[in-house]
């Protein structure tokens, strides 16, 4: 992104109680003139493995650290905190869902993803006290030639019908449909 990354990542924070948001946040304010900060996960396979192999006590400590970070950022004036978790139902993803005020699932508009999401929604999301949304990705319409400024009228009608079907099926609001550029 053209900004300097801090030497510490979210992975480090999960295991080190002395790290705070200041240690892991990257500011985009100067580069892009927007009040946006990000914290990145490590790409080091050893650090990823530490999280995957963590026992129950370490997962609890990590979850407490994420909650502490969330509260620290909220107290510092952050309006929104977005956590991008890995797909699926690993414990790390479920922990992220439990502490969230809202969730946004991005799923491919195909039978496989919709079926898996339907199962997750009925078994997991129904237990959560959060606002849940869907973004549909790779939506194919009749002409399969969406313009960068939007769908043509015929395709828009087809896409809206599909969004309504998903809304009824998953009982989640559809925020947006991203077209599939077939070529």
C-alpha cells in the first residue's frame, strides 16, 4: 500500500500482553488523506502456525487481547473497527463473530458458497446478537457485460431478483452485488 508497516503484527499482539494498538497500527492518513488505519496479520508461517496450534487457554488470552484492542480503539475515537477473518468456522473466525456488533459475509454467487453460508447462518449466525449482511461476488447476469458504472436495465432486474432470493433464503440483507466480468 506504499506505507511503512510496523515491525509488529496482530499475530504478535495475540501472544504479547505488552503490545497495544499503537504497536501494530499502520496509518493511511498522510498517504491518502483519509482517517484510515490498518493492522496486518503476519505472513510468517510459523506465526500462523502458532495461532492454529493454540490451546484453549491461549485462545482465551488472545480473545481477551482482541477485546482490549477493540475497546482501546473505540476509546481513542475510532468509529468502525473491521476485522477480516479467514473463511469458514475455525475458532479464530468464530471468536471474531462473537465480539462483533455486525458481520458482513462476502460470498461467491454460486450454489456451493450459498449452501455453505446457509448452513453457517442457520447454525451459528442465528445465535449472535449482531447485524448481519452479505456482499455477493461474481454475480453473473444475462449479458455478462456489466459496465464499470453499473448494470444495464435488463441485468439489473435479474440481479435484484437474485438479491431478493438470497435475502429471503439467508435472512440477511444484501449490501451489494459485484459483477462477474466473464472475460
